[in-house]
C-alpha cells in the first residue's frame, strides 16, 4: 500500500509541476529613447493618449521638464536655472492645469499642456514632493 501512495504522490507532483509552468515570452527589440538630459527624472504624467510630462532636475541646481507629444518617442527639454531646485511633485487640476513642486516652495505651472511654464514660490520654505488638486480652487 505505501508503494501505491508513493506512485500517486509522484504522479500528482509531475502533473502540477508541468501544468504550472509560466509562458515563455519571445525576445523583443529594445528601442533607446533620448531624453536630452542626465538629470534625475522624478514624476511622469500622461495628460492624454499622446502628451506626456516628466518633472525632474538637479536637487540644488535647476528644474527640468520633459514634454512629449508622440507617446514618449521623442522629447523636448525645458530647463529652468532661475528655479534653482529640481521638481519632485506633479499634479493636474480638473481643468487641466499642470503643477510641479520642489524644494523651498518653488513651483512651476502650465495652462497649455506644458508648452509654457510660469515659476512661482509658495511662502512656506518646505520640501514639496507631491501635489494634488481635487477641485480647481483647492490644492
């Protein structure tokens, strides 16, 4: 009888081992995309099917914003040396305004899907890493 149980156990183990195998994925070609920056990139947001915004920059150097209009295949880089800190938070209001935030209350905002940016400073010198706007009036 023990030999019979051993054979059943082995049969079950062979069945489960072969049936739980993960599918093998074929190798795919990797495409290199040039971001035109070596700075740290911190946040990414798809505004729609084609427009993408990435916030980043050097911690105590300058703010950088990458913008793509073709789903991320090509990028345009905007550098803001007058901001003098990297951007770590990215949020979009219900009306579509884009807000970026970083060290010492520095912010950037855009009303035209990231084509142009305006620098502003919050009066509280804090390290902001996130921003959210549940309504257009409250953030």
